C-alpha cells in the first residue's frame, strides 16, 4: 500500500486549521476482506493533515515528523465507498512544533478524534528547492536504470493536493 | 491564583504529559532522572502549561536549550561563567549555588524539577 | 479479520496476558516510498496497527476467545527513534486491565533491544452498528 492518506485539501489556513478528505475504497490493498477500514489509518489521515498544516505555517519545504500521539479515540468505522472528512486545527504553535486536534467524520458521524504533536525539523534541515532535487532524482534513476519507475517528481504528500505544491 | 492551585495544576500537566499518575509527580521530582522525561516531553510539558494557565512561553524561556547547543556556554563538558550567567538569566527563580560547585553540562537536566515549573508559572502568572 | 497483515510472526503468546510479535521491514514495501521519499522510516500509525493485530492474537487465543477486536483508544504514544528497512521490529503487548468490555494494553516496540515506541492502547469488541456517543 502507498502511504499518502489524504486525498485533497478543501480549505487550509496555514498553521491554523484545515479541512481535507480521504476516500475509502476497495481499490486500496489494505482493505482486503476487512469488514472495516483500520482505525489506525484514520489516525494517520489526521496526522498527515496536521503535518501538512504545520509545515504550511512554518515555511517552504520545511520538514516535520510526528512527535507524539497524546490521545486518540475511535467509534464506528469507515466503509468502502465512504468519504472521511478530516478537520484538524492547531491548538498551540511554537517554533519547535504544534499541538493539533483533529476529528474524522463520515457524513457527520464521528469515527475518530485525536490530539497529537507535530515536531518541525530545524530550518537547517530544509531540503534544496525542487529543481535541484528533481534533477538529482532523475540522475539517480537513470544510473540505476529505473527511469520507467520514476514518478512525476512530486515527493511527500500528494500531487497538487497541498497548497504549497500549487504555489 | 493561589500557590496550592498552581502546584496541583502543574503536577497534573506533568502527569498528563508523561503518562503517569499524579502521585508519582512530586515537587522534588527531577523530570529526566525521576520521571524519565525525554526531549519530546519537554515540548509537551510546555504546551500543557501554556494551555492550563493561558500563558505564552517563549522559545528557551522555560527549558533553556541553548545551554546544550552553544559552544561559548560550555567548555569540555563544564558550563562556563558565561553559561552560568545565561542559566541564571533564563531561570532567575532557580538557586544555582549547588550547581556552581560542579557545573557539568550533563547535570543541567537535574535543575529541571517540578518545583522549577511551579516557580516559573508563579512568575508568569504574577506578571 | 485480515486485510493488510502487519505481523510476520508471533514469538510468544500467553493468552489474555502477553504477546510478542515480529515485523520485518523490507525496503520493497510500498509505504516506504511515501514515508519518506529518500528517507524510508516506519510510520507510527503502522506500528499502532501492528500492536492492534498482535493484541488481537493474544485475545483470540484465550479460552473461548475470538478475534473480532477493534481499536478503541490510544494514550501517550511516544517515539524514541525511527525503525527502518533492514530492521526487524519487535512488538510486545501486555494486558493491563479489562473493564466493561474494553481491554487496555501496554505496548513496547523495539529493534534489537533498543526502544522505538511506547504506548497504551485499548481494544473493544467490533460492532458493525457502533456509533459515536453524541
């Protein structure tokens, strides 16, 4: 399974709050014959939304990692054919990272909520701009004979799903 | 806010951040040594205190990280005079006399006790 | 229940008490491509799913037990270091308490004895009609 668990951002106020969606489909490998979508992955969608929100508030190409899941709870499940609505807000923000609160719902019915911390990697660890990274990846792929497997150059979360990638 | 209320709330914040029962969190408890706090916990404690007391804590204001990063403040594992000044300035309510006797940078985390947090909150809330 | 299987092997199972499971991490696994490009590390939520699957085995092995358990809550999930391809993750879950059909575990994930992640989590019986309390 791939690991981009947010499909699209509907609204984003960088560093403040965001609404996004994740569609649940039999087309994804991890469902198999599970009667429900794993709650751990609902959590991941909230974490990825919070991460993107935090990075957007911090500056271009800043990197982040999950610091801690303070608490999470789940009720009911998402099923294939559902669209999970994700709403995450930054409760507190510091240079080091954010404390986020998120809720996942399906047609207004809550399926999960979480409070978690996103840690921002220091500015010194910000990678170089896209052109250089894409050129390097192209060079490496050619050297390894992997040109056909090279994706369209968008790393990280989504292709155009993130406001910073549209900018 | 009364001192007893501050103490109770600080202990609650630390217990929540470290996933411990409140009676494990005593005033004398050293965050790192007694409660096994790690770097992410210092960030969590900062958030919990901000939220509980409605205060704003600037970077390095509560836990002066620079002491571990700035080469002019520490030499060969020993905190320099400049480093001691930095610590005293950042934590004006902490008594540093016993630390001065053996100012190893590895012993700085022992200054971070629950009591330090209480004194910090008191100074912020009074301001 | 199956679907994405996170647990490769159960090395110890004391039904209703403790379970130890292994998950080997292979560079080939697709999720590593996205997490993160150029720096593959095991996502925390997948470690959580591993704990859920391992704990399910622990409960299923009980006398008259079943495997229809689903994740109810997570508390204090914290990370020490990343786990990466080429390593074998060990998941240890110890049953902590059982109350009103909700079972709490203490979990510890490690690689070669070095801690990767710790958490507490609770499982409840899977109910297809469950709705959140309003």
